[in-house]
C-alpha cells in the first residue's frame, strides 16, 4: 500500500538552530515528490518538486533532497517566519490518474526568537 | 492573480441538510480535486476531475458528489451531511494530468455538521 510518513510530528527550534525534517515513502510508480508549506487557516503552498534520487533544490533557508526511499527538508538558520506545518506528498500512478497526490501528516515547525 | 477560490470559508450545518461548497480556478487548469484534512490523517483525496465531464473517486468518496460542467468550476456536494463529515476541505487544481505539476490549493472550507 502506498504510504508517506513524516517525522517528527512536531519540532521546536530556536532562531538560528538548523535542523531537518524527514519524509519516507513507500509507493509504486513514483512520479515526483512535493514539499508544501501550510500556515494556520490557509491552504498548502507549493515549495519544491523532486523527481529523482540525488536531486536537490533550494529556496532561501530551505533545501530539499531526495533518495530512493526518503526526502529531507533541511532548514538552515531558521527564523520565526518559517514556523508552519510542512507537508510532504508523493505523486503516484494510480489507475489513469497520474496527478494523484498522497500526503503525509506533516511536521509542525515552531521557531522561537 | 492565479488563484483557487472556495466558498464558503466556514459553514455550520445540521445533519441531513444538503449543501454545496464551490470551487473556482482562474488558471485554465485541466485537473481539479477535493481533499479533506483531519488531524492525524493528513490530506485525503475525495474526488478528482481530469477535465470537463470527467470525474472519478479518490480515496474517501462516500457521502460526496461532484460535477465538472465547466473547466473552471468543481463544486463539492454533500447530499445528506453527517457529523463524520465535519472536516477542513480543500480544493486544488493543477495544469494537466500525467505531468509532475504543482497543485494550487484554495484557502479551505471549515465544515461543521451538528
């Protein structure tokens, strides 16, 4: 069964304290892995797409990496405005719908000043 | 501005009273879908549509209906809501099926069924 697991469930960091979020997946026919950011009361906002093992992408203080079984979202010197829930999703082939996203339950990140 | 618009944002209703949550996108996207988000369960797909008049069930379709008569609109219909449908609902759209395209999400509709 296709599955996406994120860890930790919650993470509290001090401003400037770097860390990583993990997303492990078990899926057949992987087409892509997505990272989204979700602020309270809002819809998920796209951050990155990774397609193949070894790929890396960066945006400001965030860097996403991908292996054959997991992805990491590295946060370097975080600021309070980075506080949010970070969602990982994989795009898999299911029937005829290759746009299907399977989401993890997210990591709630709190960055304290 | 590219966006997905859902209405209403908040809704409290009673068991059995039919309701519709509207979703509209202005990006000419072919693919649209509905998700519900529940604590500890993450986002789960309810229904999706690959184009006008083409819809199919997602992972949790029971108790829901959808239609896609126009490309931009994808309403979610609850014919007889029940308390277990209390949840946060998101509509999403993306460019096309078969490509690794990002999904754009609406702001969400928080539904409470009493």
